[in-house]
């Protein structure tokens, strides 16, 4: 495919609960408890037992968390 930019066409590898827990420096249970639909961490469910996290969505979620936390501290 001539002219295709594969860095944009191929999504980043999805993360497991274990990988996300390591990234956030929290327990796997904390990740599970805060994943959608119970919490706010965006998650992709594959079947009944498999969950994956998109790195781009996690970065955006982390950015929103920092903004929300900062706003609450400032009394906004």
C-alpha cells in the first residue's frame, strides 16, 4: 500500500490489567474496581473474562484525572 503511514494505521498494543496496574503503580484489584462500568477507567471487554486497555484512551483518562484533581484542590 503505497503512501500508507503504518504508524497511524496500526493501533498501539492493548494493555492487560497487570500492565496497567504496573503503569499506575496500583494493585490489579484497584484497576478492576475503577474500570468501566464501575469506575471511570476506559476498558474494552472481550467476552466475559478478558479486558484490555487502550494506551491512548488511558493517557487521555490520566490527563482528565489530573485536571479534575487540580480543579478540586483549587476550589473550582
